[in-house]
C-alpha cells in the first residue's frame, strides 16, 4: 500500500472516521450537563444516585442520534470507489460532518432554552406549531432569544470552532492492487453499517426494535430526567415521517369495551338549551399564577386578580389539568376532546385524513353560528386550519383585525406574535355583538407568551417583578380579560352565555409544587354562567378534554359523541379522572392517586395532593389501587390508539 502522503494506519479513512465520531460524541455529551444546569428547577435537585444511569442512557441515545446524522458522512467517506481518493473529496466529507454535527448541537442548545415552555424534548411537531408564523415575527423572536441567552450562543460558536479544528481528513491512499482497495473498503463499510444499525436500534438482538423516546425510562424515573438523557436530533428524526401508532393488545375487544369506551352517551331526559358558548384558551395561564387556585399555599406569586375574582364566581375543580405542554395540543383537547396522548399525533396522515368533530360541528347541527379568534397571522400555529376541520364557520385573525383601523391597526401589534390581548379581545367582543344567537365563539389569547412584553403605555403599570419574567405578561393579559368581561357584561347576549376558561399549558414555574410531573400540567378549568348558580369548587378531577363533552352535557345535547374525556356535570367526583403524556410516560389521575406508566410497566404511584412534588414513590404499597388504575389506563391507551388509527372519531347516526 502506497499513499500520496506519508500517512500511517492511523490516517486511514476508517480510523479517522472513528476519531471524528468520537469528537461529535464529546460535543453531544457536553450538551447534557448544559441542559441540566439551565433547567435545574425541573429536577428539584433530585439527581442523587441517577448520574450513572443518566450517563448510560445519554450514551445510548447519543449513539442513535449521531448514527442518524453521520450516516451520509460515513457512506461518502468509506464507499469503495478508488477514483474519489482526492484531497478535495475528503475536505467535502469533513464539511458535511461539521455541518451535520453543528446542526445537532444547535438543536440541543435551542431545545435547552425551549424545554421550560414544553416540558419535553422537541419533535417534528414543533415545526407544525410554528409553521404559520410570519418570517419577520420569527426573526424578531429568534433575535430576542439569542440576546437573552448570549452565553449559549457563545458556547455554540466555541463548539463549532473546536469541531473545525478537531475533525480531520484521512490521507489519500492508493493500493498497489486495486482489488485489495475494494476488499478493504467494502469490509470497513459493511462493518460500519452494522455498527450504525446497532446504534440506531439499541442493539442487534432479533427481539430489539429501534429505540424510541419511551426507552429513556429504562434508565431514569421522571420525564425531566428522560429529557436530560435524550437529544433533540434523535427525537426529531424518530418522528420524521413516522406514523408509528402501534396499538397495544392489552385486552380483547369485548373486555376493552367493558373497561372503558370513549363514546359519551347523552342524558335521555335532558332538554336542549340553546345558550351561547364562549371558550377562552388563555396563553400560559398556569394555576401557579392565581391565588384562587392555591388556597392555603404559601409563596405563590399571585398576578391574576381578575381571574381570582372570576373563579370565585364560577365552578372550578380541586384538580384541573392540561392534557399537553404545547399550544398546538390545546385546541384538539379543549374543543374536540382529543388529548395529546401520543407524540406528533396530528402530523400523521392517518389522523389528518379522518373526520374529526368538535363543539362547532356538533352545535352546528343545532343551528349555532361559530367563530374562532386568534390575534396572530391567520395561518399561525395551524389554528385556522384545525378550526375549519372541526366545523367553525369563520376564523378571525390579525388579517381581519387590521381591516378595522379603529382598534389601532399595526400600532397594537406586539412586535413578535400577535395583536395585544386588550385590543384584540375588545374587537372580539364587538364582533360577537354582530352574531346571531345562539353562537359559539372561541379565542386563543397571545400576549402572555415569551418574551412577556407589555404595551408601552403599561410599562410602569406592569414592571418586571419577582423571579419570573412571565409575571408581568400574566398581569397585563389578566387585565385585558377583565376589560373584555366588563364590556361583554353590558351586551344583551351576556346573561344567556356559558363561559369556559382554561389555559393552553403551563409555563415558567417558581413554586416547588409546580415543578413536578404533576405541577407541570396544572391549569384552571372554569365554567362561568352569569344567569346560573355554577359556583364553588368540586372535589373532582378535570382535564381539558372534558370541556367538549361537559359543554354539550350542560346544554342538554341529545346525540352521542366520541371524546377522551368525561361530562363533568354527570360524573360523580370520585369517578373523575385525567390522563397526560410526556416524554413517553403516561400519568393517570383518579381519586387521591397518580399512576405513572411507560406503556409496559408501572413506574410510580403517588398521592399527588399531599405530595405535589412527587417525592415519595408508593409503587407496590397499594397493590389493589395500582392494579385498578393500571387496568383503566391500559384500556384508555388501547382505545385511544385504536380510534386514532382504525376506528372512526365520529358517531355514525
């Protein structure tokens, strides 16, 4: 073997490849402690005894992620074609690896910042969530985030520079006998291909499937720990074009139906009441920010005085939960009773081709006019398209608002996301006044979103306060809500209206009770009717997916619907339940207990009311309760996945 350079075996493509991949490994590993440090409150310092399991898990998922992003580099480097033995060609392979590795590092660091808002690693779903945003808006948001996290930007630059310095190219080699070149290179490529396959699958045993996000719970106990050992390139690629909706066969169909069915049967004795319905989904209004949602709890930073007042005049629930951690999760949960119990659910072709019902479609059969309001660009977040799917007659967004200059036009655009809540909710109230009754009006607010700015005229009224920047944003949006209700209360349609208020998800947290897998989902669910005695707090569990069947039940709707929730108005408190899904782990609430389940095994049982930080795992201490809850949760999961794939999501009349 002779070469153009004075190389040794240590400069061959195979050895250089191993060295370069080791450099990428080191870069990925650095991202994990950075993630933990930035999101330390999510772990509550509870990492004792977990560092070694987390390191093992990180190596497994980093291997898979790196194998995904480096596959092209490996093939180009080792492909047995002797005419490519040129310096320019190997420089090209180096550039490809640096670009792919840099992209992976960037995704990890961006997700480090994004995690506090979602509570999970980002998947392909994040592209759908922001696909409708205007380029200028996203540029402003990105630039603001870069400025706020300049030290992570600096870290990224340093890591890319080190990649450029440490990633090497092999010597260009020539073999005296060409057939030896092909034999050696083919063997190296095949060996590497086997290693890549093993890395992606998590092993080569015939009974091993390619690892998924849920496999993180083989190494850790909590969703926060799972997020810490996962990496974003792996999560993105595992959900890219993935319609992996494997249905577990926990029960045969007859037993399954006897345990749980999502078909909500109407009360045969009820008489339909054609009341107006207004559903308000409030951006980031987690329960932590409201005094009325935390009676007797010390250290709560109360910044929603109007919501406190409204809650005290409404029906609420001792435990109320969001079904997801992202804005895109909220609309299906609240308006259609379909919680996000599977990653990237609404991106799969199977789901998008199904007929989906919701409040607008069902009430439309009773002569209701329906409209959805959101103050961002009309295509933002996919809200407009989903509102059409579930039957809304009209959608009013920023484009429509700007046609009414009397409300301020572009001068009341917040510069990042949407029209300020105050002006947009006033516009909504006026538009409602033009609707024929009965009507359904729904809105998704926007101003209490990162970067938590307030209009210039309110800078001194709502200064930055406390330890979390979101506090001022909540105060401003709470006041906008107050002004909306003050105006609405003077309208003729007001007293004949059922108002439902909830949040899309939680957000930044400060109080320890809200930094657990339970606290991360705690949002208000409020039913308010000025002409009815819906007042008080029930000792029940409510979730976003209960809103759809509960509103229909309250109105006396006479047709069955499919909803993965419950009619709270005819379900005894002791039988109410809720389910959430985060980083591959299911949480199921009933009574005083929270059960956690990874799809195969129970991982925890907690008395979440007395132990909101979930410090004491009681797994095995209450076997009867655990067995009963597991049975119900398995039935829910199986029915959910069957309806998402093979069954119809509407009841054929």
